[in-house]
C-alpha cells in the first residue's frame, strides 16, 4: 500500500486549506500523482495544487484549484 500525504495544511481563523506543491504537473502521470492525496480528503475545505507551470494557471481539477506558486506567494 502506498501512503499519500499532503505537503502542508494551513489552519487559521478563516478555516483549513490543504496544499500540494510540485515544480510542474504537465505530465499526466505527475498530475495524477500530485492530485491523489488531495482527492482522498473527503471534506469541503479548499484544496490547492501549487506549481511553477504557466501553461495552466488557475486550472480547476474537480474542485482542486491549481495556482502558479509565484502568483500565490505574491498575493
């Protein structure tokens, strides 16, 4: 059995958010691998995939938002 873990979780007064971080997810296998831990979480908290990819900024993978990490850091 392969364990899957989320890279980090932020919990504050506004709630809980789950984050997965990858340099790139342009390869389908990499995208699937990085989304898998977030897809296993069965709650309604926001989930994010942070990457350096510029090709698919602000993509949405069934409720998991993909954001360019540089944009995320600047906001």
